């Protein structure tokens, strides 16, 4: 008896384009103070089925829940963010300013105070996991059982 086992790519249509731009510069304000200013912009389109449409039953249920008297969703959750009509647009507002400084307290490069702050966005991890797991070649395995 021969058994053929096949493994294929699952039926998911994912594609993800990532763009990142960054610019920074250092300014020596005085002999003791240096500033570092920069800005980064990231764009990542939707790494999911962009043509997916949320079924009407789910849309209707979420609309009904939103309209229940006295029921409030937590401020961090907006159900409308998760309803798709198949025309979801990618987020283009990921601007991330950066600020840094260093201050040489005594001017001898021995005692320096430094710090910085900035805004950062994380990447969508789904596409990387999907690529690693499923964008391998389709393969099959043949086994013979006697």
C-alpha cells in the first residue's frame, strides 16, 4: 500500500509592503551641549486579506451591542476598527519624532549626562510569521507500507 501525503500553501491571500524613512542630525549647541533631532516615518500596508468583508451577522451584532443602553466599550476598543467592507486603507500617519541630548558637565568628557525620547511604532508581525511558516515550497512525501 502506498500513501501520498501532500502539504500545500493554505488559502490566504496576504501581501505586505513595508517602507521606512529616517532622517537625523546632530547639532553642537555649545562646547558642552549637543542635540540630536530626527524623525522616522513608517508605512506598512495591511498584511491581511484586504478583500475580506465582515459578515453581515457579525456587523449587525456589533452594531446592536454598541447601541445597548448603559453599555460602553473600553476607551481602547472601538468595534468599528474591526469591521471591514473590503476596502480597508493602510495607516499612513506613523510619524515618529526623536530627540536626544548629551551634556558634558565639566567639559572634560568624563562626566556626561545624556538622554532621549521618541515615539515608536511596532511592526505587524503576522506577515513575518506567515512567510516563515507557509511561503515554503509545496512538497509531498511518499511512504510505502508493507
